[in-house]
């Protein structure tokens, strides 16, 4: 179990205290969210430059500070404390944070000195610890790369988890302000928040499972053609009959919905070996067209799991079953055209139907 006095447990307890304290407001969430976004960007930038245990990294943010990854953690923890809206946590966090991270950084620097010797000593003398108050090092050749394995294995999954934090505080605000009505009489905003939070958490876990552990995500029955057809039919049925949680945006959602459907048709033409991409665009487009964007959020992890399983370089039965299905046949094309036409027709009827 993570403890509040170690690096892994600090954010867990800051989140827990912030969510339960009951001081969250939309203003505090808006104020704290930029710190979370800065932290994500700095995490990605740092990990895209880092070559662990192989060299003293002096590219990217490592030109400015010795521990940009921990600086990103400071921004993230600060964002969480700000979103909590509780001044006690905001005041206590810097002391709590420094008490944990200063020993951690000293320990890591001792290990780096033992590993790289004079090269790291020279780097440590020229580059500040956390605050970039000196002139940065000259930019070396190379540097950031999206192909750095650190990004796919750890930072992309972590980024989606961090993006879910403002949504969690939004749900905390709803619970503290409305009590059990959130469960028994949820608003469309409550449903949107919860659906987006679930989608972000699932996407992060899927990316971690795919890139770090190289494991398949979706069970074989879901990947079969009839099951995927049933999912699309279910989206149309929900869109036609669910009215309680519609986003009453009138025609505002039609433009992105139609754009997704057009992209879906293009994908069917050009990506016949990867039909889950076209099916995903079709499902998302119909959900948006029916003014149910929260349903689109929930569809994202479902179809992302299919696409990632197609990408997975293995000969697992799940992948083999999926690759047998995607050949573009007249029957599948007729089914696609039927679902597309039916979805558009029902969305128009639903929009024009009185009451």
C-alpha cells in the first residue's frame, strides 16, 4: 500500500483529501487545470528526450533543470491542490512535497554520479536542480523523439490518467453540491462528466496494456463480425430512443457528426484491411448526430481496443480472428450502407419529431 510519505503515495493522498474535503468549485477546477496540462506537456517532453542508464541527458528540458520530470510532478500536484479549493492543502503541499522529493533527488543524483562520474558532476554544476534560473545548455544534436519507447510505454497512458483529474473534481463538486441527487436524478452534465472520466481511464489502461505489456485487449467474441454489427445497431437504437440525456445543441452537433460519417466512408474505401477504424468513425458520428456525445465517449475505448489489437504484432487467436473478418465484401458493404442510412434517417426523424 502506498504511504503518504513516499513519492508514489503523495499524489494519491492529495487527490483523496482534495476530493473529500468539499471545497471544490468550478472556478478552482478551471484555475488548476492549466497546471495539469503543463505537467503533462513537461512529462512528455522530458521522457521523449530521456535515455535512461545510457547517457547524461542534456537535451530538451534537461538543458534547463536537472529534474524536469519531478518539476512536472510539482506542477501536477499543485494543480490537484488548487482544484481542491482547500487552502489548508494548498499551504501544506509545498512542505509535504519538498520533504519527499528532496531526498529522492539526492539519492538519484548519487546514483547518477556513481554511474557517469565526472560527466554528471560537470552537468550538475552547470544546470539547476528544479528552478531554471541559469542560461540553458547549448542544444545538442538529436533530442526529443516521438519514437522514444518511454512515451508509448509510460507517458501516454499516464497522460490520459492525468487528464481525468479535472473530471474527478467536477464529479466531486456535483456530489458535494447535490448529494444523492447525482445518483438518482443525474443531469446530462453529470452523465457527460462520468462518461468522459470512464473513457479516459479505460484508454489509459488500454495503451498501457498494449505498449508496455504487449497484450491483447478485447475478447474474441466482441471482435467477431456479428458482434461488431450488433454494437453499431445498438448505437442506433440508443440514439433513436434515448431522450433523457440529450445535449440540446440543436444543429450544433450535426456538423461534427456529419464530418465523422464522411471520414468513416473514406476509411471504408481506403482502409479495407482495418474496418474497425471505419466502424468506430461510423459509431462516433451517429452518437454525435443523435446529440449523445457522452455515448461517443464510451465508444472510444471499445473501438480503440479493437484497433490496438489489430496493430499488435503477435499471432494470438484474438488477432487472427479479427484479421479474418475485415475483408470488404458485398455483404459487409450492404450492412454498412444500411446502418449509415438508417442512422441518418432516424436522427433526422428524432430531431423533427414534436415533443
